[in-house]
């Protein structure tokens, strides 16, 4: 449909792990159109994960052109461009912004030895207190040290090390910048001072000049250059706003923009995050902290590895059983599985599922952890097994939520992500957490909406991030049941005891691999 003359739009690029999703929003918050463009990930060795940054650029160029053409929007009608993107990468570039090697992305774990060196130099507690994050090979700092150790000539030629969105911004504007949220994902950023940490850089032996200047996510990095305009189809001079990391942009798109609010993402992985005026430093280091998109608050967060993945694992095994027996698995398998949960009472007849199919980040921080059904008996039904998987994810997320409840009650949690469309699962979460679950209008576009809000605030079109509440209003509310919560409250400590009892078993099994 042709848009009215004089309309203005915000273009948000969400550069994920599998591809770029370009989304066009009107200045009144309407999602106008979207276009996706995939790119590849290579795994050259076990534990390695890399991407070609030129594929990112191609994806941005192609998705921009296709999006504008499909929406029948002229490039001059785009008021600003901004970004959300995968975090915790490492891309060394030269002074011209040309990549010197493939990008080492967040999933790459090659820098374990470098993480050990940092822990030996400063200790886990000190780094956590400075950065708001544990030491891990997931983060950019140890990856850059790996480059120094293993590709010293390339390291010497490095001018800056960039994140995914930062590379695109440089290609659009010629500027080398990052934002506070992506800086947090390096394990090199002092989260309270909002500047790079000389102590951590020195402990890793990293040249701080390689770290780009960090700004709030609403910072105007520059404007689209003539060369970039020709490549993307955008108008030369269009403002480019820095934006932020995908998880932190999602918080804004989910309307978590005030202290005391919280949201859960139910996707392949899952996380709970809040908005706070101060970092939440957990004494047991179970959770971590980002600088919020608004640049003044913080977003305490806890991420579990296998949420939707646990459900998908069960569903896929059922499909395999059907194939082995010659039965046909219909396209409505998800509907059938969700419906079957009603045949099992809350607590799944005391069957517990530990959702650690890929190890665990927050709250356990145990790469050796594995999934388990505990309490399985001859009388358990298929419905009990399905319910126990959904409940296991809820119990594990409650461990994270309990950390944040040391500072606030969090009686309402906003739910986004693909799993937020599963009302049965949301009811289970509400009952386990004893919290109202709020479902907004856009559950799968919160990340790009957060980036669009950055663009709007950055050019002065919006007074602040509070505008997102009218852009993404709550449309459904799931109320917890006091009776079911009481039953789950009895099982919750047993769930934690089951994990604690298996820690040594997990360790023994890992040594057999």
C-alpha cells in the first residue's frame, strides 16, 4: 500500500546470528514492513564459530533495498537508521575499516586459556565487580588476546576491534564507534565509570587504542556517506544512530524502561532481565549486568542455555519415534503437545526435568551440566514428560528471578519471543513464579523496536524511551494461580537439590568424553 506523502520512518536493522532483519517503523510506532536476508556461520574447528563481515554488509544493503521497494517508501522518507545486533564478537579491522580476518562471534569458545590468564591476573570477583560480568571465553576481550597470541602479525595491523553493528556503522559513516551495551560484552568495560578498564586491558595485555570510543545507544555516529548511499539505496546524509546489543534492545522493545520492571525472552535460549538504577552484583555471580539502552540505567540479566531448545528437543525426538514406527507426524504436532499438557497435573506427578542440554550459563555456570529426568516412574505418562520439560525451564528461570527479587518483588513479568505465543507455557511460568505475565502486541519484534526507539530518541523525534509503551502495548495478561504456585513452591527446592546432587556426576561424565 502506498504511504501518504510526507510520512517519515525509522529503519532498524537487527543483525542476528543467522541473518539480518530489516524492519521499518512509522514515527507513531507502527511496524510497517520487514525483510530478512540470511548469512552463513563457519565452524572451522570444534569450539570455533566465525562469520564473514562482508556478508553482514551485503545483508544490510540487500534488505534495505528490498524493504523500501516492497513498502513503497522512498529513501528520503527514512528519518534515521539504527541497529541491534549479536554481541560479544571480535572483528579486527584496519584504518580503512577493512576486516583483517573473519569475525569471531559470540558462540566461539576458543579463548579458554586466555580467560584463565585473566582470572589468574585479577580474579573472578574483581573482574565481575568492574564489568558486571564473570570472566568467560564468550567475551570479546579474551578473543582479542587469542588473536594477539595466535596471529601476532595480524594483531599488529589491527586499528580497531569492532562488534557486528559497529562494522556496519563504520561502513555507512566512516566512524569507529560502539555503544555502552556492546562495550559491556567485551569484559573490558567499567560498567559504573562507563569507560574502558585500564586494569583489565593491562591484565590481558591488550592495546586500549584498539577499542573504539563508546557512547550511549542514542548517539548520532554520523550520516550515510555518498558511497554507502549508492550501496544501500539510502539517501546520503541520513542520520545513523549507534543502537545497541540485541539483548539490551529487546529490553526496550519489551517496554522495560523503568526501574522495577522485568521481562523474559522465551526463545531457543531464555533470559530474564530488569531495569535498575544500579548494577545488581550477585554475591554468587549467578547473574550479570549491561548498561541499559537509555545510557543511564542498567539491565541486570540472567541467561539460560536451553529453554525453547529443551521443548524442541522433546518434539524432535517424538518426530523421530514416529518415523521409526512408520507413523506420520502431522504439522500440528506443537498444538498436540501443548494440548496434552492439560492431561497432566501441575508438578507432572513429581517428575522433574533439568534443562541443561547444552551445559548452563546463568544461574549454574556449569558447562558440564546435562539434561536429566529425575523421579521417572512406570506410571508417568507422555503428558507428564511434556509438562515436566516446560516446568523445568520455569524452575531454572526462577533461580534467576530470585536473584533480582532481592531488590524488588517483580510481580509482573513481560514475555516476548516465540515461546510467548504458547499460553500453556506462560501459565506454567506465571504459576511457578507467582507473577502476572504480560504479553505485548509485538512479541517477536521487540529487538528491532528497541533499535528503532534509539533512532527516534537520537534524532529528537521522541521525548524518551517511555514512548515505547504506546508502541507495544500489553494485549494479554496471564494471572498466576495461588494453589498451583503452592504446589510448585514445594517442588522448587527439590529441583535445586536434584541439580546439586548431580554436579559430581556431570563432572565425571565430562572426563569420559
